[in-house]
C-alpha cells in the first residue's frame, strides 16, 4: 500500500471515541431505555456525544422493548449465518489437517505406495476449493428483521427509537449494497428529525458518504456544509475532517488546507486534529 493510500485509510478509520460510540449504539439497542444518542456508521463511523436526557418515560420503555425484540430476531438471523460459516470452515480445516499430515508423513501403505491422502490429492484440493467458494457466497439474510425495523420506523417517525430502527435497517441495506433504499431511509430521518441536531447530522453524514461512494463529490460536499450548520460542538471536528478529505479527493487542495487549519486551530486536542495533520502532508 502506498503512503498516500495509507494516510487516507487512517483518516477514514474510526478513532477511539468513535469506537466507544459504536459500542454505545449496541448498548442502546440491547437495553430497554430510550436515550438521546445513537450511532450508525457507513464507511466512516461518524460519532457524536449528546447528553443523555429525558426519554425515560413509561412509553419509552414500551417502545424500546418492542425494538429489542426486533434486535433479537436480527441476532438470530446472524447466528444462523455464522453457523453455516462455521460448518464449512470446520470441513475445510479437516481437509487441511489431513493434507498436512500426509505431507509430513513417511508412512507407506502395505503395497509401498503413498498414503491415500496426499498434499497434492486432486480430489481433496477440488473439495477444498468448492468449500471456499461456498464460504465466500454465504451472505447474511436479515430480510425478516429488515421488514420489522422499517415497519417500526414508519410507526414511530417522531421518536428517537424510531430513528434507531431506521439506522439499523439502513445498515442492513448497505451490507447488501442497496444504496438506493439506504438513501431513502437517511433522507426520511433527515426530514423527520430536522430539528434534532444529532440525528439530522448523522443522516447528512451518511448520505454524504453514499454520494462519495458513488463519485458525486460536489453533492456530497453540499451535504457536509449543511451538516456543519447543524453539528453540535462534539461532532463538528468529525464533519470538518470528512469535508477536508473530500475536498482533497476532489482536487480542491486550497479549500482542504483551509478546512484542515480550522480543525487544528479549533479542535487541536481531538483525534480529528491528528488525522487532519496527516492529511495536510498530502494536501501540501
């Protein structure tokens, strides 16, 4: 990997805070409470910290319990997929073990020939290749939970647990490379939570990431500019870093340098500032 690609990859990677927030999102979905913070990430894990406040009424507990039931279905679907992978992996391990044993064995059969399983046994090699192909073709199937997440969101569009369900369904769609429908969900959350800085900004960031993936850098930058007008202080540096990186990728080095300077000047102690300094090496 070239130095340039290595730097860009490190800038896109989640920092320690973002990893903690990803765990926080998991905690949110596994506990039967509703809180004022939630996280989903596409390509880059965009994070933010909002004070946990109100949202602790009886209705919230009921809604979160409903959402937790859908999460359990999602986990069951994931477990089924992992079981398929484990079964194939075990078969592959047995073949590899037999081939390794044959390769290191000096034993001969009664007629003086090599053991029936050799490291170059065409049948075993073919079987292993077929298993590898099957393993690569296994995809997570979350159609059941996807439908339920989407139905839950439709019924609770003004409630933060509804937003949590929406982001979860978008994650499933993105895993299936269904960018079109994922965008529709983020657009919905963007509209339904226009007055909620955290969810509004998270939707804009994810929409921006999808547009970047599609090569629409100009439109992606417009969404980041909108996100900056709404971003709470705690996540502003992350939005700025996404903008600086995209400005660099779209060959707007002067603008990228200005954005980097803003990050370093106003968020000098943040993880984003460290990544911005690394990006500066490429910009200059």
